[in-house]
């Protein structure tokens, strides 16, 4: 792999890499959240987009996912890893845990889900939304450097920007979801349309609404956990890249 696309969410990666702007935020699908930035890491080039923009301003439902994916494709990335901060639903999805989802359920609405024009039908196979090889490489990288990750699990993708009600989270649990976030779709489907291998790393930053008896979700602690957890995510990414995928 020569170029790895990284979609960074709410948590900031603590790297001090030499990022330079490359490519353009303007795409045939409108403006991406920002122009991609490139930095060298080990033997590859990282191409980063912050999905909420820089400064952080696009809410999950207001992100131009098609433009973001298109901007990364225009940079000829060989694969994409998306970082998602999420609420934990199942007992293993504890606050601070990393989870590599192998499935998702899309509860979003009104987002542009496809690059196809409205009068051009194209169906993609999406039985397995994440690239198995990429996910396995992430898992082995984590094992090699002693980072605990939960392997597999269903990510619920909700519309946001509000968090869920406790009843909604009970429904997600009944549906078999392990974690819940707001930005996992349509990113994964758009990457599949582009035929770019795609995987996600979920960082659990809070128990989802009503989980573990939580009365409310504490926004400040959510941000603190995101900040701390991104150190582990960056170690995992470094190990992944150094393995020479
Ligand atoms: N729900 C949805 N998205 C989230 C959450 C949550 O509890 N935490 C972080 N992103």
C-alpha cells in the first residue's frame, strides 16, 4: 500500500506529523469538509480528511460524505480507515475500548447514499460492509503491540446530531448493535461504490443512553475520553502502517 486514506472524526490524533495540503476540497459532488492533507508515516503516505471540517463545524447529518470520499479517491488512496467515536451498548464495549466493527445497521435518513445519478441504478454488494483483509491487519497490528481491541460487532449509525433516547438504545440492543455512532454511513457504502477497501476503528467514549444505568450522557467526559483514546488509536495506526500493509 502506498497511500492510506484516513477519515478523522471528533477525536484528534496526537501526531506531530508534517501535514501539507494536497488535492482540492472541490469535487464533482460539491465541497468536501476540507482539502485532503498528506503526511509521510513509515513507508506510506497518509491522506487525511477531518469529516467535521477544520475547524470542526459540520454536524453528522450535514457532512458532504460523497465529496469527502470523492476527494480521497481523487488522491488515489489504496484503502481508507475511518475513525469513529461511539457510544457503547454491549458489555464489552466499555468506555475507552476500541472496537473493529464487522457489520453496521443504517438508521440514518436523507443522506446522499450513492454516487449514482438518480436516473442511473447501480446496486453494490454490501453483505460485508468492511474489508475483511484490512480489518484482520488492524487486529494483528493491535495484537502485536499489545493493544486490546474488540474484534467484530455491529455499529448502529443514527442520524444525530442529538444523542439517542434510552428507548432508542434499547431498540439498538435488541437489533444486535454493539456500539452507536452518527457518521459510519454513508461513508462505508460510498467507499464500496468506489471499490476502495474500507475499515473503521470505533473508540467508545461513553455508555450509550441508558446503558449501565447511566441517567444522562456526560458531554465533558465524552470529550476527555476521546482525547485520551486517540493516543491508543494513533499507536494502533502506527503499528498497522509499520507492518507494511
Ligand atoms: N450515540 C451516538 N453517537 C455517539 C455517541 C452516542 O452515544 N457517543 C459518541 N458518538
